[in-house]
């Protein structure tokens, strides 16, 4: 009979009679507020999705709670999540739970697509995709104090993971009609680790002759991004540089309140706001709900519920670009609820 | 009649948006980008469901549902397709029915009779073909005592359990042969993939509906490999659901426990044949085939039909059948389609009529006709 103890899921989605169940991890800060808006919008659009709400935040943060959250994602295959506060001096745990989650579920890709909305204030008009390695590099979480006063952090780059990421990035470029892939690295200093990453990308690029391939050092990339971002199309990066690049791009294109990020592995997919801020400092009804709503649209597209995704996407575009209802982070005066109410109104109007 | 329509006007206005969206879902299952296949002239806000009238009293019961829907102003159009194994010449082709259910995503179905002898010598019954074509692998029967139902053969109160049955493999493989004269073999097929699938369905169902316990029913002490595989799959899957208690029970003991102490059961998950028997046994506990609703799930569609599958052919045309089960099926269908308010209206009316106990069909100890029951339901639609 075989003895594979942990069942391997042949069918990752909990999909019965046309209705999906997905895990909902609201986490900390404005997360619970934002996910509640998603639920309101889904209800208005009659999206056939049920949320399994998972209690995980800085109060529910024991190993047991964390294991249950992981189990929930493993059962449903799909999750929508806010961000868990990674406290520097957490009494519970020495590693960031967000990072551990990515490693445990082997979510090796983080994809951040930033396309500015016409009519929304931004420093530049952009259409950039940042594809970031999500499980290794500086986030390998191996740190130790060799002798008192000397601490080492080990940055791990493997050929296998880099290849998987590169393959994903080039396939993405081909399938989405992109023209150019830029590898971001610091191989002039970290000749072996980043060198391996860059070499892998370079050799992969030979399989995709229709896609132009460049590489660029991370410090120069940041300067180029703020001065001439139009030159970038798809960017593929190791873990930490990806994080920085994503935040720079997001800042140029209107801030953390707008864009969403996707995490993919071989089995699971997790959707979240692009720049993973908890927004703990924000008062209720002030934060911008668009990022989390965009994450929910990504999720709908992943589940091939395209018609629902389109309805909600159109309603958001109308709210931002035509009705011009903007929250404070975009220079407007509207509250979170004003934005959500207007989106719901647009959904009702369209159907 | 006029008074019935009015209180709903507000609700209708609110509901105009949802049906079109719901419909496009079911297209998404077959071809994610297309909206063709929808009749273009339909008003957008209406929902379409396939209707299979079935054999025996099925057509009469479906008519009750249609009359009640009309009286309640429920925005559902039925795409009625006749199919039967007893009367194959009048039947629509199976492909037409399958296509319709795939397109609509939901179907209300009367019971199809499976005669012992098939005209063209095929081993698979029509029910089995339909299940296989649509991959309706999970059958769910919610066995729940109807509050206020009093009749002699209902001995237990407050029974509330869910029987989940795998219905695409096991003893229903239709693989039988006579190896030598006088020796017949039937193959019972058990696969890990399908066992995992039904077990996960059961646990997900339990989680979603706030249930506490799942019981796997089997005969692994005798069929160590086949039922053993089923039991192991259930145990493997249970490990993923730490909040739900898991136990197992041998089918013979389970049958005894069901009639002596049915309250110990919450969600039960069973292979095909045991499921079939337990469905009927459990339905008998709360009033019989006329009052228990069931449904069959695939990934993309749901067929709503009575929980215990009896055509009641001897009652055909006599106006005596009990429409309760079929009405509850229709309420479940509305709920699944997101028309919760309408679902509640139907369910409320059924509960009220049963609780009042004045209009009872013969199977639950009364003398009322089907048509009288229907009238009572319609009168109670908006009296809440």
C-alpha cells in the first residue's frame, strides 16, 4: 500500500459544486480591516468563494497556532493574507513567521506587478514586474555569534532554486508578452553567491531568444529606477534586493496602498498586498483598501474566476480614475469605507 | 396571490445583480473566458437550473416545486429534460443532459429507477452513467429530524447527522462476470485517489459547517485491503484537521448504533454501498424517503435529489406523495446559488406546515393529498 505518511495532494483546491474555500489570514495592523473589505466586495459581486478564517496574529502566535495556519493553507491550496508583525524582540520566536511560512510552503516566487493607474498621482508612469526569490538568500535565517561581538549571517544561493526562479521569470515574460528581463545582483562584490545567481539567469536566457536579457548591479538599479524607470520591464532578483526594488517601485508608483503581490510554489499560492506592510500605525478607516482588493483579484484570476475578477477590477479602476475617490495616501480625503462603498456601487451598476 | 408577490419586491431589487454573476461562474468551470452557450434572450437577473423530473412520483413532486417557486416569485428558470431508463424512447440523450448540467452548474432531479434487467444488456445504470459523466463523487444527505413531526414510526428526536457517501467506485464498478458456470464474481474497486478525495470532502464539509466529528464507516476487519485503504486514507486526511475529532466504526456495528443511539453521529463518511444502505437507514429514522433531502457534488456542479432514492412508483398519479424532501432540495439549491433569502422562504414554509401538523401526507401518518400539502406550503410562504 505504500507508506507515504503525509498525503500528497493530487487536488490542491477545496472546490465543491463550483464554490472554492480559501484560507484567510488577516494577521496584524490594518490586515483584519482590509480583509473585511474584501469580504464585503466579494459579497456584492456574489463571488463563489468561502473564506476559512485563520487566527494568527501577534497574540495568536504560538507554534500550535502557526502550525494550524500552515495546515489550513495546505488543505485549501490558496490563501489571502495580510502581514504578520515580525517584532525584532519577539518573546515567542527567533525567526520571522512570514519568512518561515514561505519556506515551509516552498513559495519560491514572489511576483510584484506595478502598473500605474491613469489619474492617480504617481512620480512616474510605470509598468514593471519584479520577480523575487522568496525562500533563500539573506532570508535563509541562519545567523550566529561566532565569538562575542562577531555575528555572521549566512546568505544561501542554490543553483536549483535560482534555476526554478529564472525559469518562472522567463516563462512569465514569454506568456505575458514582455520584451525584456533584467537580472539585479551585486556580483561584483559577492562574486560567488550573486555570481551563481547571475550566471544561472544568463544561461537560461539563451533558451528564450525572443526576450532581451540584461543584468544590472543593485545600487545602479536603484538610481536608474528613480531617474529613468521606463527602461525596466521584468526584473528578476535574489531575495533582499527584490524587497528593496519592490519598495522603490511601489513608492514611485503611488505608494504601498495600491499594488498587490503573489507568492507561488509548486503546490500553493498565497496572495497579499505588494509591500507587506502591516500598517500598524494607521488608525481605522484611513488605510487604502486597494492593495488588498488587488490581491483578491489576483486570487480570483488564479482560480480562473476571470469574469468576477474583471467586474471588481473595472469597479476599482472606475473608482480611482473616473470617480477619483482617493484615500489620504494618494492625496485625497476619502476614508477607506468611502472607497469600498464606491467600488460596491460600481459593481452593482455594472451587473 | 397578489398579496404574495408584494412583500418580495424589495428583495427582488436587491437580488438583481447576483444571478448573472452566478451564471458566469458555471461557464467558468467549462471554459473560463466564454459567455456563449447562454441563451441570449434571457433576462439577465434570472438563474437557470436543469430539471430532471425522474420516474415514479418524481414528475409530480417537481411540479409542486415549480408551482411553489412561481407563487414565491423565485427568479429561477428550469431547463426541463426528461430522461429515464424505464422509458428510453422518450428520453433525451445522456449527452444533452450532461451538457445542460455542466452549463448550469445546478440541477434538481427526481429519482431515476434502475430496473434489474436492462434492455440493451448494459451493466451500468443510467444513474451510474450520469454520476460518472459528471464525476459526481460525493453524495451528501443531511439527516435531520423535522421539528414537530409526529408519527408512529419516528422514534428518535433531534437527530442531526450528515452522511457522506463516495459514489463513483467500490461495489458500483459494474464489473461482474461468471468465471465458470454457477460462479459469479463482482469486482469492488477502491483507489487511493478517490478515497483521499472523499475523505477531504468530508472533512472540508465538517469544517465549513461547524461540525465536530467525522466517523469513517468500513469493514476493514474483513476486507483488509480494499476497506483498509479507505480507512487509511481517512486517517491520513484527518491528520490535516486537528480541530475535528476522527473515529471509525465497522459497518455492522454502525447499523446497530444508528437505530439504538443515533445521536452519537455527526458527520459520517462511507464507501459506496455502505453509504447507500446507511443513507436509507438514517432516512428511515427521521420519517422516510419523503422528508430527507440530499445532494451530489462534483468539483463544478451539484445535483439536488432526495436523500433516499425511491421512485415510489406505486404512488404514481395518485396524488399521495410527500413533497417535503423535494422542497427541501430546492431550498438547498437556492442557498447554494446564493439566493439565501428565497431559500429561507421555502424552508420556513416547510417547517411551519410540518410543525403545525395539520396537513400530513400518508407516509407521515396523515390523510392529506400532495396537492393539499402544496396549497398549505403556498399559504405559508409569506406568513412569517
